[in-house]
C-alpha cells in the first residue's frame, strides 16, 4: 500500500530554540517495497516514522496511506494509531517479559476480542512463518536476541497490517546475529509483498535490506534511489560520504568530453564518469577505496587514471588491507587484497577507472 506525505513539518522548542525535526517533507513510499530512511542520529528519520504510525503529531502536513488520509492539519483530521492498520517493530522489541511467546504474539488479536479459535490459528500460522513454531509456551525471557526480534515481527504481522514499520530493530544484536537476522528479515518481507518502512543509521543494513533508500539530513530527505544508485551514483557529497567509505576531493571541472568529465584536483587531472557540470565549476571527486587497482606507467591513461604516491599505512582487517596513500596534500584510503605484497613506506601507483570516479555537488 502506497504512502504519500506532503509538507510534513515537526518542530520542537527547547530553551528558547526551535529544532526543525522535519522541515517540510514531501515523499511517496511505493507499495509492496522495502523503503529505508537512512541518516545520522538526530536527522529526523524516527520522528518521520512516528508521524506515519501516529505516535507523533506533526505541526503541518498530510499523510495518506493507500486511499485513506490519516492526517491532515489543514482539515484538522487525525486518525488514531490503532485505526491506521499499521504494524510496528521497535528498537527494544517491546516484548512483555511476563508473557510467553504465544501471548506476546496473540496480544493484538486478543485486544480486538477475536474468537479464541481464530487467534490460535493466526498465531500458529505467523509463528511458523517466522520459524518459531514449537516455542509457543516458552517464556519471553528465555529467548535469544534474534528470537525476541522474530517474536516482535510476528506480533506486528499477526494482525495482517497494510504497512509494517521498523525503528532500528537490529541495533541491539551482535554483529554476526545482526547479519543473519538481516537476511531472514529481507526474505520474510519479500515473501509477504508488504509495504515496509525501515529506519536505520547503518549503511550496510540499508544497502542489504532495501528496494529504495531515502537519505535524510537535518529534517530533510536529500536524495532517494536504489541501493546501487545511492552507492555508485550519488548526487550529493553528504550522501556519497555517508553511504560508504569514500575519498572526497575538492575539484574543478576542466573540460567536458563526449563520454566523460575531466577535472583538476589535488591528485592531478582525473577523467570521471560523465556529469553535467559547467566548465570551471567547483565539485567534489568521490573515489571509493575498493576501486583502486595496481597501475603502471605504461597504462593507457585515456582508459585509466594513474595516481602515484607514498603508501603511509597498512592495516590488516581479515578480508583485506586498509591502506592510506599520500598524494601531495591528499591522503587517500585504499582497500587492498589480503595477499598483497605491498609494504608501508613503498612508492606505489594505482589506476582508477573513470566509471568509478564520481563527481558530486558540494
């Protein structure tokens, strides 16, 4: 079910200051897709999620879920949370420790006073779907973190909501369990074909889970795109830097060629992926560490950009070495294979394909 948001504003007042948590959000979240709100702490993503679900009341704006308007400040319309047909999974799971698994999941249906037989059938079906069948009588406090997360998901799904919303539900899990649960959650949501709105500050989570990502900053959504678009072809410097490790170098557009944009930068003249900047414009050159390849002086510079410098540091992280190359005043991050024979202090030369040299706006 599609969600449409228009002109959404939410301001907080503290110690004589006005904090613009949401500063006029216009957004359409497509139906039956996983849409992630990604951004740093304090950017407004959780406030936006809480406005959608009805736990916060905006100062201005409209929210429409499917064909139903659930909020309109202009028309003085507010539909309470319990009547919006939404499911919610919180960061803390909100599992009741005094209840067993069955009662936790059944709670929304019991509140609606559905027949006991229907409750048992729907809870059993949902627990089977999240792979918790057989644990109905297990106390909530006897579950692992991953199992508690699935109980929270089951409780959100059992009422068959139109939309399900997630507020950083994996942040309390350890790294390995978070990775496993992320895969399970992606599989669950894809099979359900339900509209999901997911909030996180974790870029890996956003890239792995999402069909579409909206990057937020200071109460605004500054860019929307698929994970690959956001990672490989961002439009803004903030987005390029936030979505992954990146070398961001101030540059000046030197020329526009039929299939490339050429810039002068602190690491020399670089041939870049074609972007529509006028000659002489200031921009930021973005090169991700994983795109550096060992180069040679005899390489075809029309096809590849050769960058030479001093390898200052090398840190082994298991699946790679993370290095730093000094090129003039710039210090570039590079990611090298774990079997590399390069050593700190060596003079090195790397090549970067123009398709991996991205120009973004300041």
